[in-house]
C-alpha cells in the first residue's frame, strides 16, 4: 500500500564503488581501481588533455566561457522577476536535492538532475546503498538473495557501479578526456571575406575519405548556377585540389543567409593536396542502363567515408554577433553557452537554415523536423537553467498565439510595445514589465533577465496553469511472482533492485510508495497499518509512476494475450510479407487501458525479464501511451542481468523527470506543425499529454509550409513544457530556437544536421514497421537517402564526370548509416518478433545522440590494450564494422548503447585469456559471465573501457560473450554492417548502388 517516505530516512554509507547487489561480500571491489565510471568527476586536480596544455575545467567550478552573467543579483526591474545569483559552485554530477524551501525560488540549478529543487549543496544521488532497515516489506514470495557463482579467487565482478560523491549512473554522454577547442571568434582577417576562402559544399568521393576531392582528374566546367543566382559573390577560390580552409573539429562561425561557408565535418581530416580518385566501377549485382564506366574495378574500402571519432571537447555558443551557429554533432562531446538560442541538447533541427518555401524544401528531399528533449541532462560545466517567478501575473505572453516571452521578441516605442517573433502580433508591454530600450533597440535590462537573453528558461506556473493541486510523487512497484518468475530468479532480482534503489526516491512527505505482487491474482501489502485504501485506487486518484516487473505472457484477466509468435513461424515468407501484423497490438483492450492510465496521470514503465515470447508489441502500447518505456532482458539470466536491472531501476527513479506534463511546440507563421512522434497520449491536435517525462525521452515534431518566408528573415520554434516537479512545484520550461531563412538550395545542404536527419529516418522506419512489410520499409528508407543525394548532385554540384559520386560534406555519412539501418534488428527479417517489437518501442523515444550508435555501433580491439603506450584516453581507437578487421587471435568489443558484445577469437594467446577471464582456453569461458578485474594492467584497462562506455551511454550496458563456432558468433557478425550478407550489400556495393540510382534519376 502507499505509504509516505519519511523526510529524513537514515541512509547507510556508500558501498564500495562498482558494488554488485548480488555479490555484496566480494572483497577488493573492482572499482577501487576504477574511478572513471562516473558521469562527472568530482572536483580535483585538473587533468591535462592530449595535445594541449590547457587543463579541462573541473565540472561546475568555473565556466569555460567568459560569462557575462553578473556575480551578484541584478537590480530587479519589477518585483520578483529578476533571478537571484546561484549559491556557490555546485559539485559535479547530479546530486540529490531536497524539498524546495518555502517561498518562490527564482533560480533553480536545474543542471542538478532534477527539474527543480534546492541548490547543489545537497547529498549526491547515486550511492549504491543498501535499503534502510524495514524499507522493504515481507511478502509471500521468494525474496532471498540470488545465489552467487562459485567463488573466484582474486577478481571481483564488474557489477553495477557505485559512484563517488557527485557522480551518477547515466547522464549526459560526455567524454572524460580530450582537448577543449575554443571556437574562433572575432572578425575575419583584413582582406578576407567568407567567400574568399570558402568553396561550395561539394564532396565527391569513392576511393577517398578526403573531403572536397572528386573521383578522377576533374574538368573545370561552369557552375550549374551562376554565383549571382545562388545569392553568392563570385569566388576566386579553387574548386578542386587542396582545400583553401583548415578543417577543425569545432563549430563554425555565424551562418548568414545567402553566404557560402566551408562545409564542416567534425573530426574529419583535411583533404590531401591534388589527390584524385578513380571513377566508380559498375554496380555489382545491379543492372544499369549505362555502359560500365571505364576505370579500376575495385574501390579501396579504407578510402571511403567513415565516422572519425574525436575526444576533443567543443565549446559551442548558440549565437554569435546575432547570427546562428550550426551545432556540433549530437554524438560529440560539447559544452554549450546559451546566447539566445537554446542548447542543441534540448532542441535540434534537421536543417539549420529554413527554406523560404515548401517547393525549395521538396526539391532538397530533406525532412524539416525538430528533435525535442526538453529535460535533457546538461554538461556539468554549463550554466544552470534559471527559474523566473513573475508572481501572480504569470509570464509575459503574446495575446494572439500565446508564445512566451523570449530573446527574439522585438520591443518598439521605447519598450512600450513588443512584436511576437512567432505570429508578428504587437502587444502592449505590461506596466510592471516596462523598461526603456537602448539605441540598438534592445531593452536595457535584457542581459539581466534570463527570459530576454537565454534560449532556455523556466517559469514558475501560477494557479491558472493548474486544474488541481500538483500531484505527489507516487512510485508503485508491481512484481511478477508467478512460478516461472521465481524459478528463473526474476522475482528475487526485482526485489533486490527495489530494496536498494528505493532509498533514492525523492525525500519528503509528498513521496508515496506502494508495492504489490501478482500471479493469477494481485496481492497488496499495507506498508502503513492506518492506510486501508487499495493501491490501485490510490494511484487512480493521485497519478504517479507504475513500475511493472513482468516475466511471463499475461494470460489472465482483462487484456490477456496468447502466443501469437507461432503464427509468424508457420510460413517461411512471413518475415517479409505478414510479420508486420504481429508487430501490432493483439487488440484494442490494452490501448483503451493505456488511455485510462494517461487520463489518470499514471506513467507505466515495464521491466520485461523473460526467457520466452511475451508479446511486447501489445504490452509496449501501455508504456508508449503513458510516457513510459520498456526495459527488455532476454533471455533473462539472474547471474548476468540482476546488476543491469538494478542500475536501470536506479536511474529510472533518480533521473531528472516531471509528472502530469503537457507539451506544445509553436513555430513562426509560414510553418505549421504536421505531426508529433514519441511516447505520449494525444487528445487534442496541438498538445501532447505526458503523464511522465524524463531526461531520456525525445519527441520528434515535423513541420510543413503553409506560406513563404522572406529571404533574410528568421523562423522561430518554441517548445513549452508545463509539468510538475517531483517536489510538487508546477513549472513551465520554455525553449526557443531561431534559425535564418534562405532561398539558396546549397545552404540547406551546407547546414544539414546529419545526426538529426538520421534520427528522423530511424523514427520514421520504426513507425512504419508495424504497418508495412519490411521489404517496403527498407526501400522507403533507401529512397529517402537517394533522393536527398540526387537533389544535391543535380542542383548544387558542379558538372563533373558521370563516374563520380558527389556527396554533400554535411551528409557524406548518410549512405553508410542508411545501409546500417537497413541491416538493423528492426529491419532484418530473420529476428524474433519480440526483439523487433522492442526495437520499435525503444526507437520511439530515443535521443538524437543515441540514434546512430544503435545501428552503427562502435567496435574496438581490446586484446592489445596493455601494449599501448601511455594514452590519456580510456577507450581504444574504433575500427570499421567489417569482418576484415576481426582476427581469430584477437578479442573485440562492440557496443551500440544497449548491449556490449565481447568477441573472443579461436586462437587468442592463452596469456591474454588468463589476464582477462582467468582461464587458459576459449572453451572454458562461460557464456553467462561477469567481466571481472584481475590484478594486471590489461584487465584494468578493459574494465576501465567498459565503464567509460557505460558512463557515456547513460546505461549499464549488458555484457554478452560471443565466440566463433557457436550460436553467439553470428550475433556479433550481424552488427558488422559494412560486410556483404545473403540479403544485403556491402558498404562499397551500396555506394555503387546509390550512384547508379542517382545516374538513373538524372538521365
């Protein structure tokens, strides 16, 4: 039954780092030697970055930017409106915050990992602590600890990490090492201009990884459009040969409409001077209407574009000199200074210049969409989001479109009126908000008001934003105690995880906890004798989070299901033609139930611990409709998965999150919202209802033109999230992004955001999989890629040999990622139905930063780490996803943000096996294993690498052993997407195919 958590529950001390709940008595904990399993390091002596003498700033000690924010509270122009200064430098990480102090809190350090709360001087949140005495009730189920494996002398298990103070499990994907690169700012050198040294964004290749060099000696034909027609001054820079600019892994300068700047690919090396490449060979296995192109018949796979990771930390200002900067890649490590536009962590656009017309957008072939992650965890070195309280009057808004005050609203008549940047309507400035304007048109207090100088701000909501009092933080745990769950250890694993993670629930009398178990009936437990109300009724009246641990197919009661997967195995062709029907819910019962949950503000998270089919296609509807998510552990192993369940539950409880939320995205006149996509319930066209929203959830918003923009104007987007914090405060988080408009097609390709566009491809494919045969979904995704590249080749590239495949610099990796998507778990026809259903559910709310790794994982060799010279990086270099790079005498690690596969070759040196696994032959390594740390350098480095990956991915990745010759081997090789398979092309062959398709379209 629901029971309030005492405000000051005694909390035992921290367990040793990397503590495993199932092996609490194991001595010499692994993480005593591993302090890198941290999201944010505690302040300490600064570490020197490679190739630089500048130390990385300690998190939250000093800003990497010369902040213009005053250190003391600025004078308020009206009562209660100006923010107060932050109380001291907060420690690194996402600390636990207590209940808010009485009275309005004007500034909340929202980087703390909670949507709101007291400053950073509170307890850190994520010590892996055993539960307080009596925190978990007795229940008629097997609650004993899971039996540990046979004693192993020396090593300890790489179980769930326990962090030192100021650290957390999960969080932003920030590299802990690397040099910090400060963007160049300031005027151009005398005698130069943006066009003097910047050629068009044209990237031909095949046989080359260099940027800007065509395949073969290029002719010098005229441009397909004159410079004037493209809105550009003539350029004297050479179009070919050596690059007249220096490529750097950092964001460029401001993007002015109508100008051509050098295309940038973060981490890509500069081109070699005067390097030429051979033309493409004939398409392999694909008929062509053209004669084969003369030239070499083989392309060097080492020369084609691949992602080049960088450990450098990028310092990114969202606007400079009142112009927009294109954001760094979502997969890179960057620190944002909000100078008007919101951080790209919160909102990213597929194109960073908006086409002035729908025709121009259609010509480009690119989608126009936003990826919105409103509660994303910021980098620890970024300034916290400030909270502004306007008092009873509430925040200033446009009276026509209801947009919130933001830095792009223009004040006129000496500040007496303002023009909305979204709808253009002119409003009177409220008397108590009036301030005179400076000669440049800005209000004189603009820099003192976060809502006028920051792209992200949070307002205290007034009573008009509440239909009832803010709901309490309710966490209700529902545990499967069926015979199967008990026998497999799933029940014991769930109980162990809950009993230890429960101490991280928000403190205070408003926090309520309930526990129930179920098999063929539901069993309630009174945690407080005086409380007699049934748990379900309590949740129905209050809302909250329902966390379900499910081990078997629900076959009793309302919404019972049957094993439909057998239908998919009765026909050999089902994988291609009929299987998509099994990816739809069995009936509408669970959808109806999910809507009822959403109306009661109940968010459902489901932890699936199963060894058989459980119909995730039907079960996931409940989570997706209520703003929750599905966690999938198949095949469940009590030995290997207990630690992951614990860490997943702990992060679920402790991450930044909000309750009973409503979100709306507004845009400038000329565009309109076309569709929302993600985990939510939608009852009216303009808003999405979110019973739960957290830092990991992303919502895709697509747009279409309904009018034209003027060249040189800007288009604004604003996301407003009304939500309740876990401490009962009603807040409005507002994020604004303003981008320039252009009539120049080449500007769209130059400012395209590869990560965001591919995340859109991924989500679009996931939406189609349940309703369309897989072969058609693969064709649709490939056609999207081909149409975009064809538009660039046809309208933006200079005339060149037909044997050259020319790619836009910003999208040069789009073919590789498209091929990887076509070979992914969701689009392969040889996988399990539940695996594909989970993939679809997982992708629906996946963040932009994790979209590419999901289908194009990182692979690295780990058998030779001990022989590496001193390297400040914890991770070895990545290698291409091709079997050519996998040797029988090596050990390789492959991770995609969900799973971490360790492949062991047949002829690995026995000494290496003993150092890593404590055995002398491959056959002795158990398939269900825990990575352990032994007393040697190689073992320590491998454990450091695994924990660093878990930190970057915000997830306790599941370790899986793969060996050549048994059933686990094909699983590993299925991720090597650059290889040719029985049903798919190799990377080189796919590039040839893309080129042939482009030639056909242009014929």
